[in-house]
């Protein structure tokens, strides 16, 4: 292109009607790009950021204010005596709420357009204005991995909290398009396409073949593959990294804490040997306890309430009576150790001791006929509990116990034998 052609195009440009604000600002951006080499006091980012005006009519006014603030803020560096930026912010009412939503709507667009300088200027302005927020940390981490400039030395102070905050909001499907600002102590909204953008980007970057373990961890996290990511920490694959160090400290602190839980139990009591005349009995009850350093301490109570399978005999005041009544009860304590030690699962081998018994006659028999007979025994048991933590405070546990019993029914039916109990515990509390 010769000088004449360039002059002709500039002249033609000046004759264009200014009906389309998008076209006007695009041309103005090009004009300022020329001026920035002639007038060094005008910051370079002022010209770049005129690209913010490439938008639809509905979003034009909001982005216009946002870009003007950015440009005036840049000129403040060159002309501090003329512009009061703080007053400008108050006048325009531009807050971190506005910055969060606008920036997260623009970042995917500029990334796909490969407007690298504008993208970096946008992220820089957001970060210097509002601090390193969770969405900023997430995007900059992915960007550094893509550019092969990632290192653990750049972490903000609360990076581990940001990782866990992101996981929590995705897994629990709450506040997915918000992040919590710990300085302002409130939630800020992000554009609803930003999470999908970072998830897709992380999935694409996972195909790189030269990733180190820490980079793989972040890509699994931001691809929403949380179990894969944290299994790397649990298996020691990030040993020597800052991530591994903070994770180990957190696990040690948690192991010293006592996690209280409680829940409702429902199951089946199934006797063996001569005790089978009683038959299988439905049970219900509750359990309360705690888990500390992978060790379970558990108190439980259950009752059974069905009739016996067969008629059996008992002796009351030297008289032999037949009955098919059964009202069972159990009080016991058990302890166990978690063999699995996974993040949201536990396999506890347990052992316990308790008191077990049942009434041979209903209450109205005692009131009307004076008949009362309670059979009881010491209960020694071994078993297992398999727990799954399905939410932060909710878990379900499969409970299995083999109960060693010895009911002494002198003069009546032989009730020797043991019992197997199994059921489900729906509980509230943290596994670890």
C-alpha cells in the first residue's frame, strides 16, 4: 500500500456518517494506535481497550462506561494532576460487581479472538481493582499452563481456599455463577458462560503431553474431575509441591478433630441355631458417635417389634406359658478403624459390646394377668460399616454385625444361638 492509497482511505473515512457507534469506536481505536507512538504520554492500553466497543446494542452502554473508566484510569498515570480516579469511580458507580460480570463476559470472547494484549489488560485491570478473585486465579492458572509459564511461586495467599470454593459450588450446584469475595464478605455474580469456558479450556489443555503433575492436578480440577485431582494428592503424586504441603497439613489438622455424627437406623435381626424360633425381626433405632483420626466411636439403640416365628415357652412363677410375643431392644457401644481412608468413603471394621433382651408378654398381660417375663443376654459383636459421604454433612452407611448371644430361658424353650444384623444408617455429620 502506497502513501496515496493510505491518504485516500483516511480521507474517505472522515466522510463516513457516524450512525453506527461500533464502527466509530473501531476507527477511533485505529487512530489512537497511531497517536500512541507520536504522543508517548498516552498509555498503550487506552487504544487497545477501544475494542471493548465491539458489542451489541443491548450491552453497549454498560461496556462503554466500563471502558471509559479503564481509559481514564490509564490516563491518570500520565496526568495525575488533572483526573481524580476515585471520584470518577464514585460518579460512574463502577463496582467490583460490575467488573466481575463484565470481565467474565468479555474474557471468553477475547480469548477466542486471540486479542492477547487486550485480554491481559482486562484481567490486569480487574485484578488491580478487586484483588485476585477465584475466577481470576482460575483463568490465570489455565493461561499459564497453556503458555508454559506455570510455576507455584505466583500463588495468592488463599489459593487453597479458592480451589475448595470452586469445587464446593460445582459439586453442590449452589451459587455456580457467583464467587465469594473474602474482603467484601459478599457474593459477586459472574457471566453464566464463564464456567463452561474454563471447563472446556481445561479439557482441551489436558491433551498436552508435557504436563507436570501439578499442572495435571489443576486441569483435572477445572475440568470438574475432582476425584481424579484429589486422588493425586492422596496417592502422593504431588509430593514436594506446595499443594502437597498444604494438603498434608490440612489432613493432619482434620485427623486431630473429632467429627460428631448422628442418624436413624433401619434393618433386620436374623437369629441362628435354636434361636430361630423367634424368627427374623425388623429393627429401627438411632446411632450417635464421632470419628477421630480414622477411629470410630459409636453408641446405638435399636428395638424390634414383630411377633415370633413360632410359639415358644417360658416359665413364670413355676408355671409354663406359651407365647409368640417379641419386643426386642438393644443398647450397645462399638468402636472401629477406617481401613479405606478415602475422601468421601470409609470402611470401618468394628467391634462392640452391649445389652440385648426381649419381652415375652405384651404390657396388657402384666396389667391384666400379672405375667411378665424378660429374657436378656450380654451381646458381644464384630462387624463392619461402609460409609459414603454424599454431601458436606450427609452420609449413608451400610451396617453389618455378627452378634454373639446367650439367652438363658430356664425351664422353657431352648433359645441358644446368635444373630446377624444388617441395615442402613442415614446420618448427618462429616466423615473426616
